[in-house]
């Protein structure tokens, strides 16, 4: 049996450098704070630089090491520049967390316009690909690295989002598995986390990101109120952003050395039904 102190040491990310996208809010913000608390130097990347700065400042105020960078993950030159700057400031890249994402308003194919489809796929799938692409350029020559992609229970089921979100999140699971297969022999572990319902600003942020042409999405879809959550989730509650951050830290740390191509569902049992 190990003591609590030893358990804490096992979970350490000391000496690691991590880049986290979508770090200005919700799950990404929790990942930055948790990784910094575990000793990693963390680059908080977000399309909203001011929000990323707040996250990095909070991580530093808690005694961690973090810097903020602005980038739209759907633009290759932007994510490349952010990772370049993070490496210059914080050292070689050990951990890449592709977390930035938006909801699609829960529109079915017949109701979804092409512009909304493309924007969601651009951010939720192409954005993950671009983050992975920049990360492997750094990690393959070093023969080591961890990539954790954030998918969703909507990446495994036909519910939990609209057509574009579900297609993108399934794509993230597939991309993760393909990369795990080809890069496993070259020292990389590539895994993904599928969160269930977590209260964050995602509905409000997605509405703003998709523009004024789409209808109000605040009450669309599933898990919009406590009654729905109790009916859906065996644990009868939403997850906390910290629950997801802990799963990401596990996959990024030494305890997950032999975990590759895995899809870690963190949903209070929702998908087990
Ligand atoms: P959130 O609170 O809205 O945080 C997402 C962050 O990503 C925001 O700061 C947002 O910036 C940023 N972002 C959006 N588009 C971006 C882009 N193109 N480039 C860079 N940054 C961008 O959402 P969250 O709930 O924490 O979601 C994080 C991830 O978890 C997403 O991939 C989401 O699909 C996934 N997820 C969430 C849930 C849930 O229940 N919350 C469940 C399953 C999966 P702005 O604020 O400026 O928009």
C-alpha cells in the first residue's frame, strides 16, 4: 500500500512542458491549473488571449509556471506560432492537449447550414489535427511525447450534439487511434478523453463563435437542466472540469506509460447505459 504523499509523487508532471488549447475557460482552464499544480510548465493557448492570460495568471498565483498565447486552433500558422513561442519561453514540448472546441447548436443535417458545419469541423476536428501535426513535428525527433485529445461522449454515440459536433468528435477518436497505431513505435502515446456533461461556458461561447445567424442554442439538446441530467447520468450529476483535468493528467503522466490509443470516458456512467 502506498501513502498519500507517494501517490501525489506518482501523479507529478514536474519538469514537463505542456501546451493546452482552449485554455481560457471551462475544461481547458482546469487542465492548465491542474497540470501547473503538478509541476508542469504550461502554455495556455486560447482564441481569447485575455482569457488565456487570466488562466495563466491564476496558475502562477497558485505557485505554478504558466504563460499565455493567443491562437485560433483552426489556423495552422496561428497554432504553429503559439507552440513556437511556448517552446522558446518554456522549453521542449512534452505534452500537447488539444481541447479547444465549440458546440454546433444541436442541428440535424436538414437544419444545419454549410457555414455552421464547416466552422464546427474546422475547430473541433481540423483544429485537433493541426495541434497534433505541430506536436508530432516536435515530438518525433525527440522520440517521446504525450498527446491528449478532447473528444466527447458525442464522439462515441449518436447523441450529445448535432450532426457536425458528433461527426467532429467521432473524427477525433479516429484520428487519435490512427496516430496511436503509427506513432506508438516512435515513443509517442496518443489518447483521448470523452467528457460527459460538464457545466462550462460552451453554449454561450459557441453561440458567439457561430455568429448571429443561428437561432438561440441555450436550451437545445440534452442535459440542459438538472432533471434531464439526473435522468441521463447514473451518478445523477454533471461532471466537474477538474474531473476531466485529472483524467488528462493521468494520460499525460508516468502512470499511463503503456496506455496508447485509449478513449477514456469520464461521464458519471452516462455511456454505460
Ligand atoms: P468552453 O468553456 O467554451 O471553453 C472552450 C475554450 O476554447 C474557450 O475559451 C473558447 O474561447 C476556446 N476556443 C473556442 N474556439 C477556439 C478556437 N478556434 N481556437 C482557440 N480557442 C478556441 O468549453 P468547454 O466545455 O470547456 O469545452 C472544452 C472541450 O471539451 C471542447 O472540445 C468540448 O467539445 C469538450 N467537451 C465539453 C463538454 C461539456 O459538457 N462542457 C462535454 C464533452 C466535451 P471563447 O470563449 O473565446 O469562445
